């Protein structure tokens, strides 16, 4: 009997090992038909092959950058804390672009403040399901967000003391005030929005018409969508 039980265990262990071995290194598509990297070992294998894919803390590359991750607190769309152990993570190449933006801004006594950077894919799904919003304000789970790819940031401008400059709206204000086309704000707010936009675009970022704070890199689509907790990087 004992031998039979041992043989059975060996058999099922072999099946389990085979199953694991076959999925290792493969990135599967999820129920939305989207390719999502969910295992840190798959991410690490990709980085080993292409070191530029590494996710880095923007503060390590740009020590002067300010950070206030809105989804790590409760001042956000859902009014609840969505991130734990959050860090402002972006792909290495994205951090380098941000460093050049920061260098440009520093010549005028200004700098960047990050409201959001990498967002695990499951948080995008939660945001989508969590509140009835106009679809143009959120990335649908079937597409994912450029934040999920580590290739988008939500940013604003700060002065030399780290104080936020006047902008036409607050972060995540989903009214017409958040649009780049909104004109009915103070001249300084309009000028600040324009300065942020021209500086970001000079270094390879692309804006989003209805959110003045959101920028992705021109090549954002080349990065895989990730659904890996912050603490694992
Ligand atoms: Zn964004």
C-alpha cells in the first residue's frame, strides 16, 4: 500500500513539475486576451535579456524628484488606498527621459512631482470596476494602461521649495478643467500646463488630451503589461 501511495505521489509530483516547467518563461494572455506578465521570474528573465526593461525607482535615478503617489493614499478616484508598499517605478529608459526633463526644469528653478507611475494591472481592473466613470477617463482592462507597462507617469510642476505650481485643475479632476483644451483658467495655470507639456514632449513623452498630468513615452507599447506587486521588484 505504502509503495502505491509513494508511486502516486511521485506521479502527481511529476505532472505538477511538468506543468510548471511548461509555463515557465511563457507569458500567457489573460481572460481579456491581453498579454500580462504576472510572475516576477518571467520579468527577471526578460530583464536578463534586455537590461533596459528593468523597473527602477525614479528617485534613484533622479534624487531631486518629488513624489506623492495618490493611489497609495485615499485622495484618488475611489477614495481608498489602492497601493501597498508603493514606489514610483518606471522602466529604466523612462527614468532616463524623466531625468532629462528634470534637468531642463531645474535650469528655471522648477522640478517634477510624480502622482503616479507603475500601476499593477489588477489595480487598473479595480479602478474600471470600482466607479461609474466615462470610459475616456480610464484604461479598460481589455487594453490595459501605459502605467501597467511602466511607461507612463502622472506629473505636475513644483518650484524650488517643492511647492506645486498652479494648474487648471487638481489631479484626477475628471471635469473639462483637466483637458489640454480648457482655456478658462488663470494665465499662470495655463502657462504652467504648457511648460509641463513642452518639456515632457521635448524628451519623448506624449500627452493625453483630457488629462493634463498624464504622459507616456512614444514607445510605451513595446513594454509588456505587468501585474506584479511593488514589493517584488
Ligand atoms: Zn496617468
